[in-house]
C-alpha cells in the first residue's frame, strides 16, 4: 500500500511527511530526490515531465482538472476531482485528446483557398466527388479518449526558486470549430517564443486546457437541458479557470493576474465567458482576455441544436439521451466522427454554443449591447481581413445560391428579414461599393460579418475604455493565419518576422503590464469612442478606424434573424 503523503515544494522536489502503511502508527520523512519538482494538488501529486534548460521553464503535462466525463457524467457539467489522502505521483506522460471530427467540407475549403488566392480556377463538383465517404480518411489520434479534461502548465524555473510575488498567468483556449483541436496543437501551440518575449527573469505562467468537443461538449436541445448540461464545453473551460484560481499559486502564478487567450472557437468561447449568466453571477476567473477572431455560428433558438441531437440519435439508432449515455465510448466516438464528417453543412461543424437561458441567456452581442456582461475585464481583440474565405461555399454563383446559404445558416429566418439582408444589407450590386464584386464575395462578406468580425465590434464597442483592437492585415489575412505569429519560435518560413515580434510583444506586455506595447515600447491606443484599431501588416503598424463600426454589424447585433 502506498504511504499517505502531504507535502510542499522545495528547490530539490517534494518534501513529504508520509504515514506508514494502513494500520501502523510509524511515520517516515521521505524526500523525493528528483531534479524535477512535484506539486501536491490535494487529489494527486504531479511531477514536471521536463525542464527546458534554454528557456528555463518546467513542463507539467496532462494534469487532471475534472473527473472523467463518462457514464452518468456524459453530457453533464464537469466535476472536480475528489481529494485524496494518498500522494500518488504522476508525471502526465500519457497524452489526452478529446474526441473530435471536422466536416468533409474542410478538405474542399483547404484546396479552394489555395486556388482562390492564386487566382486559379476551381472545380467544386470534381472536388466534392473525390471526397471519401468515411472519416477514416481523417487521421486518427491514438490519444483520443472521453477522459480528456486535462491541462498543461508551463512554469518558469524562477517560480520555484523562492518566495517572491506570484507571476502573471496566461491561459490558452484553442480553436477548431468547437469540434476539433487540442491543447498542444500537436506542437503548434508551443509558448517558447512568448515566454522569451517577456524579456524578464520571471516571465509568466502558461496554461493550456482541453475541453469537450462536438456533441460531447455542445449537445443541445430541450432533452439535454432537462437531464444534462447544455454548453458543457463552456462549463469545462470555466472549471479549468477555477482550477487556476485554486492551484496556480503552487506553480508560482498569481490568481489575481490571469489573462485568457484564444483564437477562433477559443476566442468565441471566451466571449461567452465575458457575458456568462448575463454578468450577474460569479466572475469567470480571469481579469483580462485576448481574443483573436472570435467565431461561432449564432444559435438563438433550439432549432439547430435539436436537429443535431436528433441526427446523432439516428446515427446511433437510439431514441433518447439516456440511450446515448449507455453507448460504449468507442461506438459513440465513431458515430460522432461520421456524423460531423458526412452531415455537417459547408462552413459548419454542427455543434457549438447555443442560448440556454442560463450560462448563455442570450447571444453575446445582445448581452453586450444591454450591458449584461462582467465589467471588470480588460480585453485585446483582433480580426483578420479575409476571415470568411474558408467558410464560404465555392459553388455560390447566383442570388438563389446566396439565399439558400442564408436559409441553411438561419433556418427560422422570416422572408421579410431574408429580403432585408439580400436587398439592403448586402444588395446584389457588384461594382465594389459594398465590398464585393460577385456573388461568392457577397456571400463571403456576409458570413464573416455575421459569425466573426462583428463579434469584435460588439466586444470593443461595449468595453471601449478597457479595450485594445487589432486588425491583422498581413496578406492574405485568412482565418487562423495569425496563430503562426502568436506562437512563432524564432525565424519561421512564411511568417513576417517584424509582425510576429510585434504581435508577441503586444501579447506579453498586455499579460505582464495590462498595456500592450510594441518592440519599441510604443503603446497601442485604446479602442475608445473613436473605434481605433492598430492595423498590422508586413510594412508596419498604423492606427485606423475600425472597419466593423458600421450599420451592418449594428444590425447583426440585434439578432433580428431569429
């Protein structure tokens, strides 16, 4: 039997006072003589898995922050791990990835984007005919498991050297359309460059979290609301934020200086945390946020969540939520992957945040307009110049194609509202006056306004005196392009070095000092009433007026299409 231990960190590791085997009264002092520190979390003792000598930081990998969300906990809010008397040491050597999938349209989107940007023709029908019928064509990850609610902590070695003040904390929330992604990005989310950019002996503590994806985290509809938890993925993230509040001091972090950062679905999630519970319940566990291209498909009604739920039941040949819970993990994971791969409409992965009357009492844009959000948060928010390219179906050639796209995205839309969008907001005028010259570009602009770029306006407009804005204008400026700049580690092919250096410095200075400055120490201007953005491109940075401060975004914010 393992000894019962409680300990504290020393320079040499964990000094534990341990009782002997059960039934004895003897006590022994045991010192873990490892060069890597161990942290006692109360429910496990977690040892760093590595030390980066060059960067001077420890990597604590795959730390559990919730009970396995399986069995009766499937489709429910996560639960904290229970305290344990025994100090069982783990080093997180077993990787964990939540079950994931993407629509087969993403394969076409990748091919089309390359052709479009090169000015080459693209045969959509041919590309569609070549798609596999099965997600077996999508590479599987052997780390995939429903028991995936784990996080990583990257902590400077200096944090374990003494009793100095706690360091700022940066939490990374990955994107992936709410149906794919994981905390490390298979190495793409290495924070080494950001940590180096801190130009400080102490730096900051970096945390990366997993959260449930697709149906596992975002199943919706009345039945889930009655006997489960809608938006469970948001509750996963919230519990991870609470874990930071409770435990980050053990890694040298300061729970009162926490910044969350996300891109795409990660940023869209953070937007929902800023407006969580209409701003009237407990704060979400961070005081700053960095949001790159906050994206989600607005779901103001239960129509789309219910359709996705019913479709999953048909895929698995069951008739209730209880039946779905009773399925084996392997069966549900396989069916779920096939559902999204083969049934997701172009530009969508079927699942994501939806209005639930509680965590999400209304769409975030509506809540921000009413002042129903957590006020004591400062933000830095960014959008790219060509966000909609990869989400727009290449076959849109006519007005009827355009209207069909709107009907599919907003199935409860009235004919009157449909007419307003197509005749007034985005009329079929192709001389460039409205920002497009053909039907495809018209659809592209509509999609990026309604699902991504206007979100940045809602946030910055509501929080103008605590907001900093960025326009990422490095060509081509497609969705997700800035991620390589955020996590740039040294010279990288295809990345403008000066832009990466400045973007990383903006991030780090905001995390460390709450004011973003560039590599020359110049402060980014507040968004303010003038709606100022810092536009970043390869030639440098300039201050411009926010292009989303327009009547289109004002209309979308009202959610009149529900």
